[in-house]
């Protein structure tokens, strides 16, 4: 009796099922874009590159942009902006109001994640691995990792004396850095890199890879191999010849401060351009003003450091 009823029901439903399947096939044939449907970037691997500004992040992303399977592109600027807004929204006081209105952490993660995902996807070409290079976004690396559970991060490390020298002589405006005060700049470098480096350590080596700018310049092949292994993609010789792919795979914005330098082949010009730039009194108290230098293995005692001896992280 029960079987008979089941079969009768199946006979009624089956034509609708077949009809719906037929419609779906038609839709996929008529609209080929439906076949390219991909889950949101929040559920796919994505790469974030950052660091203290002037740490070689543009070079890093250009080398990866030269890889046929990777696309980073220009700085979006809106990604660090929306992340700072997120931090504002969640400040005490605001947070209680939002919770009461049902605008929970999860709702905000999904909304901000959708925004960031769309910006990354739609501001450039499609690629197997999409990436974003907005140096200061890595200050919010732990939250980004919560929003994008499959994300990986490359944190560029550079001698703070070189980054500060670069910001001052190239007149690069960066929020929080006062270009009229070298000591404040070094101290701000210290604060920013400490926050990023601690977050990177917290996420662990599978998720966040610190890369020394100096090592990238001195031994690009070895460093790129390490980065490629971390990203779990195939090696491509293109990454070592990024200058040959400018304007092609690598788009550069005329408004970015690094554009004129990144067009060139990898070179050693910027390694110790800062030597002689800081007053002796400031150099004498470096370990107090910027203790992260020593923590990261930079020699604060020598007039001109030897970057060949940086530690393996
Ligand atoms: N091809 C090549 N070879 C060697 N070094 C290079 C290359 N391209 C960029 N750079 C150096 O990277 C420094 C700029 O860092 P960023 O790109 O992180 O700056 S920014 O935050 O995006 O403005 C900047 O350092 P400074 O020269 O000290 O200013 C660049 O010289």
C-alpha cells in the first residue's frame, strides 16, 4: 500500500523534475557565463601582500603578477579604508548599538568580505590566484583571515631605516608618519611592523610568510622558490624577469610612488641608500626607538649593515 502511494507520487513529480533539469541545461547553454560561476572570494584562496609602506611590496606583487596564474594589480586603496571603517564600527559604544540592531560581527564580516572580494575580482583580469597589494591592510591581517578563511599573506620586511629614508626623500605621505621628524618615523615604523609581525606569527607559517626585501634583492631565485612553494603554485621563470612583462601582465599605476623603480630589473640601488641619512644621536638610541630592528635581525651597530646575514624566518 505504502509502496504503491510512493510510486504514484513519483510518477507525478518526475515530469516536473525532468522539465526543471531541461530548463537548467538550456540556461547554461544560452548563458555561457553561468558555467563560469565561482563561489565568492571569501571561500576561495586569495593572497594579501603588505608591510610598512616602502618595503618593496610593489616589487613583490609585480614579480607575482608576471606569473601566468597570479593577478594582483594596482593598490586599491579602498580595501584598507573599509577595514579601518570596520574597526571604527566595532569600537566600544558603537558595538553595543550594532549588536542590538542585529548587525553582528558575522553580518559585518560577510558585508565587508563581499565588498573586498568584489574589488579584488573586478579591478583587474581573472586569474587562478587573485591577490591584493595594499601595504597597510596587513595591519588587519587577523580579521582578514577570519573573513577570508582560505587567505594567505606575504608580509614584506625591510630595514626600517631604509623605509623611513624612502618615505622622506621620495615625499611619500603615509598616515601616522611625520616626515619632519626622523625619530617619530622610526618609532612609527617600529609600532606598525611589530603589530604586523606579531599577527603574522599568530597566524602561523602556513598562512603568513614574512619575506625580507633585502633577501629578495640579493637572492631572488631562492626567495621566489620559497614564495611559490608557500602559495602552492608551479614555478614560472617569468617571476624572475618581471621587467619584461610590464604593461602586459603587470599593470602599473602612474600615480603610485614605486612605479618608476619597479619598471627596472631587480637591482641593489636602494639597499643602503639610507646610510649617512640619520644623525648619530638617533643612531645611538636605535635599540630604544626601534627595537624591532634587532628583533628582525638587522644590525644596528654597524654604520653600513651586511644584509647577507639576515636570519631565516
Ligand atoms: N626593481 C627593483 N629593484 C630593487 N628595488 C626596487 C625595485 N622596484 C622597487 N624597488 C624598491 O621598493 C621600494 C618601494 O617599496 P614599496 O613598493 O613597498 O612602496 S609603496 O609602499 O608601495 O609606496 C623603493 O625603495 P627606495 O628606492 O628606497 O625608495 C624601490 O626602490
